[in-house]
DNA sequence: TTGATTTTCTAATCCAAATTAGATTATGAA
DNA sequence: TTCATAATCTAATTTGGATTAGAAAATCAA
């Protein structure tokens, strides 16, 4: 479909052909608009304008508004999953379970708070989007959920985390604490990393009592 | 506007006059529909049907779709705030700070998970609704936020919670963990109270290490 | 250049709901 | 009963965007 005979040099990120390139920028623009205005409030014309085209032209790249939002979410989920997984893989193999959780929390949160990022749009959209799209999306999220489930069950097996709480609840509570940040965070006072540390400290160490390791 | 000469007996809950009574049932129906279908997906005709009337008739009670959703949210926020505050007030004055936090967490979560409740609709709607409504709503939430802020700062002053985390972050993380539950919770496996206990255990005691008080 | 193909634009058309106007029915006081 | 007002209904009308069809413009291999 795309004739690429001509495009055979440069790195993988650059070399996508024109259609694919605009497709990407449409996705980026859509993510921003959907994120800012919500699924209901986002207009195709807004998205198109951000890319410098007219609403109708979007249909050359996407079949419909719904197809577009679904593409955004697919990409966002994949990005989140891959980024977190990569950060975990990059850890030395002897790193403790609690530290691994801490790293996962930081990685996820940084994606959530990344300005104009597709990951955060995805998170916000999941409960706004038509039910049918949501079903598919939630199904896809299982794989990412599994990553976290494993993180937690491994930690428990090793005795690194307490045994008296339901791990599904814990997992969702962590997701909630992190994802909610997409909504209230305003850049300035604190960096994503600082926020991640505080949330990790609370989740892992608990609020009650004195800190295990006094920070700073 | 409402002639109540005739309605001068019975308790306060019963005696609202017809208009006010249907207004209430419209709000309840709207909460359910908005909660289930999202702001974008909810149709006035669905809401009207649930009350047993036609879409047009809603306009006798509310100026517009937006006015309706805003009324739902106002009521939901007020309900949440009042319920949590009441539960805290009901506590003996010598109850410790950590326990007070625990109670607030339980109360909030039970509202969030209450089936067909206006509180939970409000929480879900906040990020779906048009920006202008959201602004007003977030402003109103400050009062409720202040309740939590006080809970946390009092606890810290008393040395009941660790001193090395930002309390705003903590507060929002707790809200996130609790509010997110509105989305994933399915009645059946666990009760809202059990979930609340696990989240409170994590937030207050931390995941790492053994539980302070082994449960059950 | 040229023609084929890809990409975008313009200008309808479509459509699902929100909204409104006026008619109709309920209700309760006299 | 009767009247006035409250509450609802019916049946348009409006509206804001999504979607589409066909006309331009851009791109590029030859």
C-alpha cells in the first residue's frame, strides 16, 4: 500500500512514509484534544486544526471518530506497557521486590504525568468511551495488569510484602493513586519523580509512624 | 412558588411537594444513567424514561442537560462531604489520628461503591463534563478537600504519620485509590468494607513487611 | 513534463439528540 | 363543579458535528 522504495535510509523513527507520519501526528493531536476536552467534548475539527488540516481529511487516515479514539488508546496502552516493562528489565537481577515495585510505580507515574502524552489520554478516556470500545480496551489491559499482578505475587511469595491484604485490591488501589494524578497534577511545584517517590513511600512504607529511611 | 398550605404534616423527608419530589427522582435517575453511560452516552430520553416521563418534560424541572448534570454533581458532592464529616463527628473525641483517617477512608469508599448512588456518579463525571461545569465543581470540592487536609495535617502535627512525604500528594493519592474503585469494583467477591480495610491497611501501614496487626 | 497515485479540501448531507411551543391532562382550592 | 395553576405530552424545530462525495492539489516515478 505504501510505496517505500525511495525511503530506505535513516533510522526507524524517521522513515515511515508520509501517510504514516501524518497518521502519527494525528494520533498525537487527538490524544491531546481528547485528554483536554474529554471524549464527548473533543471535536474532530479541533483535532484536525491541530494538525493543520480540515476535519474531513481525517477520514483519509481513520474510518471514524471511534476508530481514531481506539487507535489512540491502543497506542497509549502499548506505550505504557512497554515502557514500564523495559524499565523493569533494565534493573539488575538481584534487585529486591520492594524496589522493583518502586520502580514500576515511578515509571507508570512518569508516563501518566508526561505532558501531552498518549498514555495519560488513554487512562482518562477509558471510562468515557462507548462501551464497545471500552470492552476491547479493558481486554487489552489484562496483559498490562498481569505485569503488575506478577510483581505483587512474586513479592508476596518472597515475603517482601504483607500477607493480609487482597492483592487485586492493592493493585487497583495503586493504579488509582497513580492514574488519578493525571487529573490533578499541575507542573511546577513538584516533579513527577518527586510525586512518584511520595506515593511509593506511602504505598510501600505506609503513612503511620516514622519513615524507615528518612529522605533528603 | 410551591403552594404547600396543604402539606404540613409528616416528616421532612416525605414532605417536599410534588415538584420537588419528582425533581429528586429525576436527579436519582440521572445519576444512574450518567454513571452507567458516561456524560457523553447518557441521553435525556433515557433519564426521562427511567422516571416514567418524556424527555421534553424534564425541561419543566431543569433548564438544560447541563443544568441537570450539574445539579446531580452538586448534590453528590454535598452528600459525600456530609456523610464523611458525620462519620468523623460520631467518633469519640479520644480516637487516634490514624483511626480517624481509617474511618474517613472507609466512609468515602462506601459512598463511592454504593450502587446507584449520586456520590459515585459525581466522581465519575467530574472529568467527562464540559470544562466550565468542571471548574465550578472543582471549586466546590475545595471544602471537601479541606476536610481531608485537616485530617492529615492534624495527624502529622501529632506525630501520628510520617513527616517525609508531601501531604497534598498523599491526599490526592488516597482520593485516587478510593475513587478509582468506582470504576473497577464489581459487587460479589468482596464487600466495600473489606476493600476499604485493605486500602486503609496499605495506605496507613504500607505494603512492605509484616502487618502491624494481623487481621482475622 | 506527464500521468498516476496519494493526500487534502470544499461543500454538501445526515443524524441523533437537545430543545422549544403549544396542546393536553392532572391537581387542588374554592 | 369550576377554575387556575402545575405538570406532562406531542410534535415540531434546531443544532452541532460526524460523515461523505467529488473536486483540487500535491507528490513522485517515468
